[in-house]
C-alpha cells in the first residue's frame, strides 16, 4: 500500500520487484486488498503480454493514513516508555 501511495499505479511486476516477493504471495495479498476495497486491479495487455495494474482507492488512502497515524502513536508511546 505504501508503494502504491507513492505512485499513481504500479504493475504486478513492479510491485513484485519492489517487495522482492513471489507471484503467489503477491497475488494473495493483492486479492485481499482488492476484496477490502483498498486497491483496484486493472487487467489488460501490453502488446501480447498480459499486464495487471494496481491503484489505491480513496478508501485505501484513508485506511493507510489511519494505519500510519496509529503506528506513529505506538512509536511515540514506546519512545516515552524507554525514556523513563
């Protein structure tokens, strides 16, 4: 989701290379994000080669922002605890 937030859209192969993951692993995670409404998946062709592109939805952007806010709060709380 972070990679998609930084780009308007990414292909399956671009995401796979960024995350250094397998086709199967990425497919499972992408499907879950799509089912949740966080990303859209567009399938087409680049010449004769299949091309799958992903893009964050408005809901996906909101949920990513909410997640990041939550993680920042956890980091602050942990730093506060360590500073005592």
